[in-house]
C-alpha cells in the first residue's frame, strides 16, 4: 500500500500538450461522476488501483506530520478494483438507500498540478470542491486535495488512474455519509 | 414541563416522538441521563505512554483523558477554571503539561493547576492553586482495556451498572489472550438525528437489516445466486436478544466462527486461535454473541464486524459518530489489514452498510419537524409479552428470537427512570420488581 505522496527520485514538469490532455481527462472523469455514469467511470481505473481516503485529525504544529492517518490507520475509503466495482454494482441495485433516489453532485476540479515521474507515470495533485444535494434541502460540501497516479494508455481517453489518495480538509466529516465518489 | 410517563410507555411499547426533538427534554437528558451514567472514554491502547492524551466528550462536555506517569489514567473537563477556555486544543498527542492559551494558566498531566502567570503581582499570592484545577471525572473504571467514566458519585459500580451485559460485552473485551488494539485514529462524522435512534438500533434492531441494508451485500458478493441464498439464510437464521439495565445485545446463532466478513487472511488467524477463543469465553458464547450491542446510553459495537462507536449527542437533532476498528493485538499483519479494510468498507461514513443508516435517521428527524408527526405515537411493540429469561442458559433476560424490540423497550425504561429523577436505589428496586413480574407472568 504505497503512499504516493512519498517523494520519488525525479519529477519533471510536463509540456503544455500533456497538461492539456491530463486536464481534459480529469474533467471527463468529473463529468462521468456528475452524470452518474459509474460503469464508464470504473473503466478509467487500472486493475491495481488503490483508492484511498485516510482520516485526519487536529494536531499541534510539533506533531503535524501525524495529522493524516497512515496506511495502517483509519480511513473513509481503502478500496481495490474489486471493491470499487462492488460499490458501483450496489449503486445500480436500486436499493442503495443513501443513493436511491440519487444525490445530485457538482465537482469543481482546480489547481491541477501534473508532474512526470521517472517511471513514465504522472503524479497529479488537484484541489477539489464537491457539492452534493440530496432529497429536498440536504446538501453537503467536500473539499480537499487529491493526488493521483496516472498511466498513459493507447486507447481513449488516454490515461488510467492507478492510485488515488484523497485528503479532506475537514477532520470531523460534516456529512451523514460519503455515499458518492470523490 | 414534561411528564416522562407521558413520553414513553415501555410496558406497552409506545413512544411519543417528542423525545427525539424537544430542546427542554434534551437539556434534561444531559443532566439526568449523561451526567449520571457510565460513559465510554477511551481504550487503553490509545494512551500508550506517560503524557499520552486524547480529547473526547461526555455528551457535550469536552474531556481530556491522560495517561499518568505511574501508568494510571485521569480524566478531567477540558476547561480552564479561570474563564472556561479549552485547556488542550489538539485531538490527541503526547504532552508534558497543558497550558490554557487565553491567560496562560498551566496544568500538569493530572489536571492540577501548577502555574498562574503573575501570581504575585496579579493575585497578590492569594490564589490557592489546589482549589482551581479543572473539574475531575470523579470515577473511572477500566474494564479489560475499555475505560469508562461517570460524573455521578452515587452511580452503581461499573460491574453493577453493566449487570449481565458483562457476559455479552466480554464476548468482545475478553476474547483474546493478548487483548485488543485499535486501528489508529477515529473516524468522525455528523448525522442530523437524535442520539437515541442510533443507540436504540445498536441495542435492539436486527429487524432493519434485510431492508435497510438490502444493497450492502450486493457490493460484497458478485454472484446474484450466491447473494440471494446468503441473504435468505442470514435472515432466517435463529437468533437471540439480551436486554437489561438499559443495555442490549442481539445476534444470529452461527455454526462456526468463520467465515468472517474480513475474508481469508483474518479467517486463517481465527481458525488458528479458535481454541484460545473457546477457552476464554466458551464455545457457545463465541459462536452466539456476534451481533449488535449498546451499553446504555451511547456506546455501541458490532462484535463480528470489528467496529465500535460512541454517539455523542449534539442537541436534540444531531450526533457526532466517533467510530474505531478493533483488532486482536497479536494478529499477524495480513489479518490486521484484512480486518482494517473490511471494516472501513462496510462500517464507516462511506461504508456500504453504514451510509444507509444515516439516511434513515436523518429522514425521521426531518419528518419530526411536523406538528402532527411529533404527536404520532411510534410502535415499539415487537415481541411484547414474549420476553424470556435465561434462554439456552445465557445470563439475564434473553428472548428466543433476535427479531424483537425488548432491548429498545429496556433502553427507554432506563431512560424514563433516569429522566424521572429516580435514585439509583429506586431504579434497581423497580427493575427487580419488573423482572419478578415478568418471570411470574411467564410461569403463570
């Protein structure tokens, strides 16, 4: 369970064309989720995907490196491809009551910062603000940073997501659930 | 004012839903229920060394729990006695002392006031520091690593407070030679619902599982035929429910300890340690007591699902859920990771079981904004008149089915007795009389 924020040996900036392709890919991903095309969304992940949202707590400056839970700590998500697929199957069951009727979501993906690793993969940090509206008046906001590991593939849309680490800026989640994907 | 006898009738299985919404009732709960009961504070392993501390809450009261230099634990209100500022503002960590950031009053690990800035000039050396430490939680009890506290000097001992529930609690707390440890970090989230919905469900409600969690197993099991068979079998399995002293435990009877929900890596560890588990808690208890539990008022766990939590009340219409995953301390790494990931995936704010619970409770709370809705009596009559004692030789009031609301009625009975301001002696007397009447009725 690799921590993708750990510093790899070399990171180089990407050219404008690559940056454009990566941005286009991430906007497409957000669109698939907002449009609830979950089967298509799953296709964007590589088979060894680690989809991870560790918990976070308030710590003093001195102990700040312990703020976000590590690979052995508590998490909201810690999924492999099989379980992500299971989640999508559940959403399609018609009996997943926290998403039936479904939430309406709007994803703002900004501050996209891709770098090329010496493995040929891309590490991409983005800021996100996801708004969720449910039922009559319920709404939640989720905001934080994502770090993805992307691999180039020949087929459209050009990349697969191999790691996703999501860090929320909240410690106590101000929502009754995360029944959506981030 | 309100009359608690009008609010709940446990003997008839009737609930007036105003108990979930009324601000005045909520304030009374803080005083009569939470300030008088034993509340879960921390697990031993969260405080590994001298100076280890964590912030928690006893209902709405912020409390610091601190490991002392002699290994003991102290808990005190996280509130400076000068103007009431929070003394410690980190969720957890290791400290040598605590200093209030407002005016700088300093406290040692035991919560004693040891430093007052400008004591000579500003206070003319007239302040008696021994009298101005933060309010201590006067009674703590460590039950096999689980640390509880109460503000109430007159409350029964923790053992008497648990009563026969200890047998069901120990199916978890006493299960392994080396004890339990927690996955580091609590998962915390907010649900806009009254605390009693959550506490009651974990005390008493196996009945919601087939409907509320209809989709959860879809995520876990791919083959529809296997899924259908599993769902049918688990719903039809025989089960039992224990209820007394406001606590509850319910479970389906299982033929074996495995398969667990955590999968093959944990199953292998369980099989290798099966004899240890049977030796400690007995084969019958190990197989049977695997389900939902609440220690009154707000500490709950799911034995086999490796999740425990406190439902901290935040006003009549909101809770903070603080949940932890527990593990056998000496399990191997693959077993630990299996438990950790399976619990995160099923019972956390994004868990495929848990997300649907919050949905029910928030909807109920919304409906109860209505005037007529709040005047409409709820039905908690499942299994009324079918209470049993000592089914299969299990201690206490134990029904012969898991589909009953005996524990919900028991929880509301304890709630009503406390809310009526009865003394602990009066509550014990009434509980004994109720048990006798119940046993006579069933003999009769």
